[in-house]
C-alpha cells in the first residue's frame, strides 16, 4: 500500500461547481498535512496547510480526520483558474515529506 | 523573492554524458532535496540533505550523486546519463524539524532530455 493515496481523477467539472478531493495516508505517526497545487509544467506550490480543527481559505476548505487517516480538500464555486493538479502531502515531524500522486482538476467553461 | 533557484532550466544530453544541476536557496533552510517527476509517477525523492554536511539516499538514488556545498547550495550530478533519466527535476528546501508546520518550497524545475 502506498504511503499517501489520492482520488485518481481526472475531475472535469463546470465553472461554479463544488468539487472534493480525498486523500488517505498509511502512517499514523504523520503530524503535518498540506495541500499543494501544481500547474502544468510548473513547480508544486503550497495551497494550504491542514489543521486538526479544519481550516478554510476563501473558497477552499481542508479537513483532517486523524482517526480515519484521511484528508480532504473542498473547492467551492470553481473557477477556470483552479484547473491544476492537487497534491496531498504528509510529514512526520523531523522526517521527509511524502507526496501523493496528485489529482488533476479541469474546470470547464 | 528568489526562494529556490535551480539551473539549467532545459538541457539535452547524449547518452553517457555527464552534467550537474545546480540549486541554491536563500531562505536559510537546513534541509534540501532533489526530486524527479515523470508522467503518472508523481514526485520521487532522489537524494536529500537534512543539514549542511550530510546527504542521504531517497527512493530513486541510482545513477545520481549529490553535493551539499554549503547551507545554501545542493547540486545533483548525473555521471553517465541514460535515457531513463529523462525527466523533470525539482530542487526543494525546508526547515524540516523546526516545527510541525514546516513546509517545503520548490524551484521552478529543470527539464532534462537524454537522447
């Protein structure tokens, strides 16, 4: 089993739609959680950290369920500019980052 | 606002040639990394350096060597390039171990083709 798994995608959604991505991780010692965004032929960039209480940044909401070892990202009112690959990332304090394979999102006009 | 800078951005090599990818960060981070990314494979760690003077193998180290020249710089060397090393290479840095909300920052990538 891979350490970090994500919805395989791709997700093709119309503008204005709400879309949710799921991620599971296998190491219960994981302590830090992030969503990164990667545009085509670009480097990954931090979208948001994921906190135990859940957190929101504008149209983006991230949730963490430690008991189920599950992370989610919800995007409301999708924009064309949201089209990208979304990477789930986990980290055990002091150890390396582990990246999921990514879920590609295409927002269609 | 430089962050992580890597060179070259594009390179074409012939099989058997050698080359070095250069990387520098200006965020005073302790940890630096080299990843490769292939279509459908996600990011795979080649080598990392947890601190100046140390380097360790990642998931796919074969065919590569690294040097942590100082705290700022971390280079990746291909001694004898093979077509299987055609990929996009990302250098990254973080302050891993200094807080539970460490994040990792990437350079813009180096596109390498081995023919």
